[in-house]
């Protein structure tokens, strides 16, 4: 993994380059219909294959509320070239509550700024394939505290990401999606001068679908971890792998630039990194997202 201090200038350069090119910037998922070709809506935890095609910019905000914690996210996405979009995201997690993990109450904080670029690699009559690299950079340390000991696990590593969304749209408007993805988490967070096991390099396969009917859509997704860990075992307090999922619906008026999504999920957030993190003991949260085109 990469240390915070060593890559600070690299991250700043990437941020500046994308922001100058964009004038706006893409989030993980929720692509709206393209001007032509295969159109697609993303799902709460999986990105769309189609890049943002509008000349306008999309702004969005989201909250996910779990028993003992919540996450907040916001982002902006925009077209930056032919079949290419770029995006900027901000994610904040805070967890504390009565639900213990291995008998200890956890108290965690993390804030991440993310950058990503989506390039459409192939578009057919019913199929679209894109390549979606990105990074998420911690603003301050990411901390997970065991309040019983007490002890705090600290990580400041940059998270590297890569996804390859593949979509197939049927004649009746059902969009089927497969998304192999890689997320590079810290594999050895520090605790009181030593280290513990982290999630490490995670490889997962996401599957999902969206069905739209004029102003309403139904959507669902699931992601299976093939390698690495993405959660904390509620009994042992050790890293483990869990299936990540979501299900919900959205309203998107014909003459409206606003979209509202309501869903349930066990994933921490909508970004590439947070969408693969499963809540301990599979706690189910309610999420709401509001997005608008400007």
C-alpha cells in the first residue's frame, strides 16, 4: 500500500488535473440515460457502464443510516470528452453505538475524498463495457477504536481502485450488470506501535439489475468477495468477508432534473471503496439519495 506523506504531491497533481479538465467531476454508480447507445441507471453499490453524456453537471448527496452509525456522501460528475467522464466524491463515516463487536463497543471515523475516471471501452446495440480507475484519499487518519481496551487502529493509506462495469439491456428495458472490481485497502493498520490485520487487497464480483418504467425504477445488486476481506466478524473482532447487497427504487420525473432513490443495504457507502465494505453482523441500513442535473 501507499503512505499518506509519500503520495501527497501525486494526489494533489491528480486532483488538479481532473478538476481543470472537468470543470465538474463522476461518482460510483447512478449513471443516467446516455444521449445515444445503451443507457443505464446504476444501483446503490454498483456503477453504470455508460459514461455521463449530458453537457450539464450532475450533483448528488446521500445518507445511509444504520443501527449505531451513519455515512454521508456527496459528489459531482461531468463529461470530459467523447465517451469519458470524471468525478469527485466525498465520503464520511461515523460509527458508535450499543451493538458490541466481540463484547467491545466500536467508535470509528473516516473521511475520504475520491477521484475517478470512466472510459467507455465498447458499446454495441445492447452491450456496454467501461473501465473505471480511481483513488480515495483519507482526509486525516481513518480510525477504528475499541472503547473497552481502549485502543485505536489507524490508517492513512491511499486506496487504489479499478472496476470494469459490463451491462446488457434487454428489449423490455431490463438492465443486467456485472462488475468485477479491485480495491486496495491497508493490509496492516497501526495500533499502539504495532500492527493488526487489515482488509488488504480485495477482489470482488458484483451483479445487479435495474428495471425502469417511465418515472419509476426498481434496482438491486449483490457483490461477492473473491479475495481479501471487507468486514469485521462480530464475534471475533477479526477481518472477514461478507456478501454486500442492496435493493430499492427510484423516482425520476419525465420533466424533472431531480432523481430520488430510496433503498436498504448492508454496504457502508456508494463510493468504490465504501460500497464493498459490509457492516459487522450484516446490520441493514436505510439509504436515501437525491441527485440533480445543472
